[in-house]
C-alpha cells in the first residue's frame, strides 16, 4: 500500500490509502512482452474494495459508458462474494477483463468517484480486472451474461456483425446470450480487431484474455468468419439477401493519418497501425518462433502523444532500440495519453521530446531513414475553446538522428465498406452517422458503433455503442422480452 496518510471523509470514517498495483520492475519488463501490471492479490483487492464509501447516489456509475453497477460489485467483493461481483459486472459489461486493463478509468468511473477530490479514487478498473481474472465462469452463458442458463439460439433470428472489435464482440455477446444467432465477419485472419492488432501483449494478453472472451462466444454458437472484407468479399445487401435480419457495422477507423512532410516515404518510416500490427498480430515480438520479423531501429522517434504513441514507443524499447523519443508539439500537460501509460513509458526509459514538430525526414543514398529536422514550438494564445495551439518558434530548428520513425497522429475511416454502401449517410469527417439512441444508420436495420462512428476513441465507448445497438436489435427481433 502507499504511504499516503489516511483521510477522513464527511461522517468521520477513515479512508485507507489506495492500494498500489504490483508491476514488473522496469529493468526487467523492457526485455519481455509479458504483462506489466501483475494484478491484485485477494488481500489487495479486499482492502481496496473496502475503501468504497457505498454512496447512495454512486456517481461512478454515471461515469461508465456501459453503466456497470460499480458500487454493487465492489460491495460484493468487499464481503468476499466473488461470484456475485462477477455476475454484477457481467450484467452490463461483456469484456471486463479487457476494460479493467485498457479503459481510461481516470476520466470515467474513477474520475467521477467522490474520493477523487483527494486524488485517491477507488481503483475501480483494478478491481474489475481482479474479479474478471479470478472468477471461473460456470459455463459459456454464465461467462457472457451472468446468467446460469441462456435461451436456445434461434437460427431464424440471424444478425451479422462486420468487424470483430470490441463493439461487435459486445453485440455478439449480448444477442447470443438472448437467443439470437450472430455471425461475425472479420477482414483479418484473427478475431478481436484493435484488441488483437493494436494493443500490445504487455498491456493486454491475447491468449489469456481476448481469446478466452472469443471462445466463450463460440461456445454460445456465435460464428466467426475470418478473411472476409466488407465491401469486397461481400456487401451489406448480400447479407440481407442471405437472410440476416439486422447488420451491425463495427469496422473501426483503421486508415492511418500521416504528417505530410518531405521524406515520409523513406524506408524506416511507418504508421503506428502498420508497426503495431506487424508486432502484435504478426507476433514479431516472438521472432524466430514466428517467422515475421519487424524492421529494427536503434534510434527510434515516435510522433504523437496518445496511448498509441506510448504503445509504439514501449514496443520499440522491447525490440532492442537503444533510444526512443516521443516527439510531441505541445507540453507534458497536454499529452492525451493515460497517466499510467506515460508513467510506465518514462520508467522504462522513453524520452519526451516536447514542444517539437517534424518538418522533414532525411535519408541516405539507399532511401533509408537517417534523421529528422524538428521545429521548436511554443504555445500560443488560447483559442475559442480555451486550448492553446502550438506555434513555431521562428528560425529555431534542430536535427535528431533516427532510423525508425513511427507516425501516431490519428486515424480515419477506411473507405472500402463505405464506398460499397453509398446509402449510408456520412458525417462531414467521413464517419457513419447514426441515431444516438439506437445506433441505427440511414439504412433500416443497419446499425453502427465504435470508431467508425465517433472517430478514434476508447474500447469502453465502443462497447457502450455496441450495447445500445444490441438492445435495439433485440427489441425489434424479439419484442420487449
């Protein structure tokens, strides 16, 4: 536990300090791809659960996009009722083992916790992870929906999901546990979407967590069809012609954005999407056990300040880079990455190159990246939103050696499915427009959710969108039962 002194909230009750998460030491973990956070023990979880004030009006629930009954599951855990806590979480959250690891709880449930005023909110995410990891589900339906039995799946009530990321997995779990037949179509050769290709093994173990969730869905008669590309292998109209009653589009927004500076086509410049996919989905981190080596860099620079940039930087360190820098055009205070990820990155040796912006990459006579010119930046006056925009410091540039550059400045929608489905109404930015209450698109009985609607966001927001759409699909196919 931390050494922080105990505090007394209103009412006189002493609140113990927040229980720290045990982690691999930084010097050890940069040499492996095993999970960094090791998880709570039973004693740690019980101590942390007992910090919860059991508020009559729990604000933490309102901060959760899928409205997990947080107060209730923590109360059950504090009393030693692990099974009850698991069932409570699963009543609204299909992927608690995933969410407990990668969701930005500090901006959601923990951010709304009343103890956050003192900087010591209940560690809701860590407790959710503990419950999910520890509880052994009785059967697949129990694993999916917190019910001991599920209704038999009706093969005539067929729903298709395009894409197999968190939004689609949520739809599949919700509907299959309520007797509706779901088929998930995935363009890649493995199921899981961004959970598999985007998030590194050291943050989200694939076999221990993601595969377990997918296998539970298979047991509940969800079918997965891989290597099928929506908009190429099949169309939305094809699915309705084959008898599907509803379609959910959860294809994400996987087309990378680039910087648009000279030299970006040099060998050694990658999008974060490609770099992380090669390492995660291609298992390059396990070379030579997997025959998929990745481009190696000694002096690595990563451009961007979000979680994806942190993932790329920490991955490069584990692959043997001598130095890794994150180049970001604002200050540390504006970094959008989770505090925990930033803290872990710096512990591992990642260097922050702040108030800097790339203006050109340089290469040798073979077209291989050798360096980058950076423009020194400063924060200007606040705009209408109150945010200070970075502006160049006139005449102040400098060079850095780099032989591997990873661009992590965001993504946009892949146009393949969208161009093949012109009936879909798109937003000004090119994302699918949906009804905010139901998730339905401009095509009747075609729903969408996740990054293809919102742009790049979080796993839990995608799951929340999937849950809303699944509720409406169930209502239309099975009535109000």
